[in-house]
């Protein structure tokens, strides 16, 4: 999400206050202008336009969804006051119905009428979504700002010097606004924010919240809650759990009574169906697990330890020293995430091919190279498979007289070529690496005697190596 801000002063004009406007284009581009009042410079209206972009209509590539946003603000005479263009890329997009990108623009204007026009262009397909929303700036101080609905809200902490992406800060509160709040049975909580304004006198009153159905009928209302607004005005906020609300479209309305003044402000929201929500959640988790962070997010403590253990083959000593039993589960997840992010060959994509290939190899080794009570990845064949993957070519020979069963793995695509010879010396699946062209691997000094001369010649014929020549003395 991108946040854009500017300040523009328009000519003074006499227009009455109008309710907040929410527009919905047929293509699904939702805009909502949320106004608040600023008394400076003779009274300005601060406008925050929330742009909700349906990702369903975007074409996703390996690096996610990418689009361009163009914004134009014009006054009542059609004069362009401001234009802006920016690009956004979102990784990890399922493009399921209900998945949206959110952009914001923020500006201040003098009393008058304005139009904010937005055009969103999909970078891959070129498809365009366009919509506009009228804005009428306050002529004088209103009783309250427009209502903002949010997906989440939290108190600002010591480390929150800058809001997280998608958040707005008001005082000590951080929240994530939406153009149309979309609730689900799994996330049924609605957060709301409203600014109340006074004429210099502190006021006490009450606040209640209503939920209206698509026909405008109130189907739920909270009890009145006492509130107090300072002489300079104040922010009112709250949370409403709407678990059990049927699937549909609604308005959330805040009812404020301050002295003799009765104020109400509303904003749109929807509740998704349970079956649709569960389908989207499965898709979201599946996609999330593609990323390094998501891959380790749902692992149990035992699974985290199992994910770390085979890193012994590829990690540096300094990296291995960081891991210890005192680390919390969250710290272990961060360690594994950062370990693999550092090895991601294509950092512009959600998928980390290096991590995927490594753990697929570990799983294959555990399934195919287990020996007695030894996990497959800890055996000689499992170790080589985990480090190098499947061999380019492989040759197997059964036991013949004194020569045990043995396997030759040849990696022709790794530099100048690399090969490994394993033998089952006991005949019951106890495979050991005998010899290799890999200088990092140990060798059995008497490997020729173990294979016998016939076995050595057969392995050499497969590898095109004469193990009895003077050039092969090192073997």
C-alpha cells in the first residue's frame, strides 16, 4: 500500500456540509473519501481518499501483482489542482475473490467542491479500472469527522516511530483503514475511529453503535457508553465483535450525543459467507507457506528443530553457533527465515527455490535412504542427495561373489563432474561411501579391496575413469 500526501488551497465558496461519499464502480474499484476538520488557516478540510483495488482482475506473475495508480484532483471549475502517479507491487497474491490492495492519498483544501479521479492500470495485462469520488470541504467546523472503519487497531509502542505499511497514526493509536470493511466469520471484529469537535468547551455525552442491513434497517445496537470530549476536540474509537452476523452488506453507524447535539456517522462494511471464507483461508495459508516466513510459521517446536538439523550440511560454523536450546520458537522461526532469505537465488519472487529444493531433497532422503534407526538424511547416501540432489546418472550392481552390492552416482552437470561410489558391505542395507571425486568427502583406504577388481573396473567403465592408470593414483 502506498500513502500519498499533499496540501492544496482552493478558492472559497459557500457550500453546505454533505455526508461522506462512497463510490463503487462496476469494475470493482472502490473509493471512499474520509474528511476531518483542521481549524488552521481559517479552517481547512483534510481529505483522506481510500482506494480499494480488487486483485481478482489483475494478472499475477512470478513476482506477484503489479499496477500503476494515477490520481487527479480537480476543483468545481474543472481546474486540475494536483496529479500524481506511482507503482505498487504485491507479492503472494492468491487473486481469490475478496482480496484487495489498498492505496491512500491525503490532502487538505479550503471550502469548496472537488473531484478525486483514480485510474489503476494492471502492469501485465494493461487492463484499467477507473472511478472518481466527489468531495465537499467543510464551510465551518462540523460536529464530527467522517467515520473511518479499520481492519485492525493497536496502541503505539516504543518502537513505533513510523506506522507500519497500511497504518495511520492518530495520537497513540495505530489503525489500518479500509474503503469498505470486509469482515469474515474468522475475523469478525470491526474497529472504528471518529473525531469530535467542540467550540472550546469540554463536553460529556454518550456513544452507541448500530449495524444497519442493506435495506437500512437497524439489526443491532450497543448500549450507550459515556464519553467525554475535550475543549479542543478529541478522538473516539472502539471495537465491535460481529461474530454470527449473516453474510451480506451493511452500514456501521456511530451515534453520538454531546449536550443537545445529536451526531451520527456511518461507513460501509460486508460480512463474507463461512464456506467462502474457509476456502480463501486454505488458499491463503497454502500461498503463505510458499514464502520463507510462511514455511516456518506453522511449524511445531519439534518440526523447527528438524528443519534446522540438516542445515549442518550447508551452514557456516558461525551460523550454526547461533542456534541453541534457549532460543524461543519465534526466534527459531526468524533464524530459519533469515537463513534461507540470504540464500534465495531470486529475491524478487515469493518462492525460494533453494529452500524448496533442499527440503524436498531431505524428505526424499528420509523416505528412500533410511537405514535401521538412522534418518535418511543422516546416512551417507542421504547426505550426498541432500547436498547435490538427484544424480545425473546412476549405476547399480548386485552382490557378486565377494563384491558387495554397490551404487555409482555421477553428477555430470556440476562443474567438471562429480561422482560417488557407495557399497552395502553387510548386505542388509548398511550403505557407506567408499570413494568420491569430491575432495570434501572422506574415502575408505581399502575401497578397491572391498569392491574387488571386477567391481572397480565396472565402476570405472561407467564413469569413464581408469582407476588402475597412473593418473588415478590419488584414488
